[in-house]
């Protein structure tokens, strides 16, 4: 018995609906330029304490000069570039899983954080942000007339 081709959309029209989701699950979340986005790109931990948030990004093998951080309104963007070089010349790879290229992660900052006083440091491949909290602006009550 011959195995049927799942990609044959004329036989399985419902398959075409799930194909983008399945591909995004098994492949890196890349744009056309090859920049990786999303939670699979850079793992994070966000910890809340009484007076601050601590955000940790796991960046093993990345140097400080390869990290670019920017903030626009309430979004913190982290872009990492890891150069590849011409490693394959004269070599036969049996496995090649170490990532080279660009990754990006965007994190929406909480409403109660002090966006003007965010501090960042990097130690042993862990990028740490300390984000102080501020008192949230109280809701204004509107009186019905």
C-alpha cells in the first residue's frame, strides 16, 4: 500500500488550512531576511517583586557588543547578531546546530514600570534588565450628569 502525500491539497483540502501553523511550529519564526522572532528566538524569565521587575534573557555565547537594545514607548526590543564566518571551508560537519545570524525579541513593558530608569547588564551569557516600578496613575472617575 502506498503512503499518501499529506501535501496534496486537492486530496486533503483541510491540510492547507493547518500548513502555516504546522510550519511555524517546526521551523524557526523567521522573516524574509532570516531574522528570528518570537518566544523560540530568545528565552526569557520575567520576575516581579514589590518594587521592581527583573527580566532575564538567556544568550549563551553572545558578547555584549553583539546586543542592541532599544525602547519605543512601552516596547523593549532586543536584537542579537552572531557572526558566522566561513567555518565550513575544508571541514565536514556531521552536526551543525550552533546558531549563527540574527535574533530579535520584543517585550511589552508593564503599565506600572518606570520606563525612564531601566538598567541593563550582561554576565555569563545572561542579559538582565532591572525595571523599577512606579505607582500607577489612579483611574479618574467620571460623574454622570
